[in-house]
C-alpha cells in the first residue's frame, strides 16, 4: 500500500523519538525509512535533544504525530496538538501476573502522559491490560520485532562463530553467559551499528536472545536476526502468535540454563535442521514482519479524525 498519489497529497508523519540520541541503533532509525518506503513524508524530531524546542517543533503541520517512548513529554502539550497523536512504547512493563522493579518504574513513567495520546501501541500483546488500567482508551498490539529489509539481510559469507550474543550485559545476562562459557566459546562483541550487527549475525551459526530480566519479552532483536537469515535461539517469547517454535526459530525455557545448553549442543551438531529453520524464519519474517508492514498496520488504525478506524487487536 502506498500512502501517496502525488507530492502534494503525501501523508506526513511527524516521528518524535530518540533517533539522533540513539543513532544508529535506535529502532526509530528503522521506522523512518519504512514510512518513507510506503510513500510517507517524515518529519523527524529527537525529543531528548530538542526538549526545550519541543512545543514549537510539534506545531509543524503533519497528518499524525507518532511518539516512540516519549518519557516526560508534557501531557498538556500532547493534548493541545491539532493532529492525531499516537504513542508506540516498546519497553517491557510486565503483565497482570508479573512485574519487577524496572517495569514498575516504566508503568509510573507511562502514567504521566500515556493517556494524553489518542492511540497507544504496545510491542507486547501480554501487557495491553496494563495500559488500559493506566487509563489508555485505545490500545493496540504492534510488535517491534520486525525486519528493516535495507539493513537486515542475508550475506554470502562463511560462518566464523558457533554462538553469538550481543546486547547490554545485565547481571542476569552475565550469569547466563558465564554458565554457558563453561561449555562453549561464545562471541560477545560490543557492536551497536545495525549493518555491522547484520554481518556478525550472518557469520554466526547460532544467535542467542536472552531477556534483560526474568520477565518474558518480544525484543527488536528477533526481527534483526531473522532478517539476517541466521538461526535464532531465543529465550521463551511473551507473544506466541508471531513465529512458530521449531519452524521459524527455536525457544528455550525461560530461565532454564540446562535447557539452553542442551539445545545449543543439539543444534550445533544438526547443521541441516538448523539452517532449514533459519531459512524458514528468514523467508517468513521478510514476507510478513517488515517495518513497512508494521507502519501500514499502524496507519490502518487511524482515520486522521481522532477516531478508531482499523482492525488491529485492541
């Protein structure tokens, strides 16, 4: 779907996030080209760098203002905007049964301004009720596990590493990696550039996804690895509806290091099965879970008159 017939009628999206602050790894830097690829004009504002100028910058004419995270942006400022506003929040806030200290703090962060937005999109299907409990009226599931087809792609290069993990080294992740290092050589590069990461993933037989905390999650890493065409061994995901375990990727039981070790041993030996799953996951992700698809799904919800129009899962 193209949201343009000519330059004058091009749909304008004002994307407000941390795209400069978190360049090049911030996921906003995948969202911007996706909007452009489906024919939208994008106004880009980094709210962290432009906090003092935000009231003026947000007055730029647009069809929709999409805020990514947007902590501490004034709710009065959001409500005063003459355009439809949407929040896409991709941090883990737990679910009705599980919450930790960090997710509790994020809930308090959300409570400050989330209800000011006309539409709220959460990356995790399991926590929609939390947003509704905060007071958000229109809450939709929009996973951030997606492929940027201009960056996440297969490369014709040989495998160099058996197992790779990249990401912030929380204490939980350090403990898991320490346990694994008793059995395997694990490559843990400190890389944040998306293209460099894609190369490393292509060079890896197995790419690990380990949650930041004990809470289940659905990280952007999922789309990055599947987009690269490499085999993803991920800790149990919070959303079961996107990818099939054993067909598109393989999941290990949450917090169960023995299960993780067993699956690493198995898939290091089973080259054909491993690569078949990797290929299936890549083809499925590129066909169904690109950032362009996500942005099209987001826009179908909004009729640009501040009412719900689409059929995403609310």
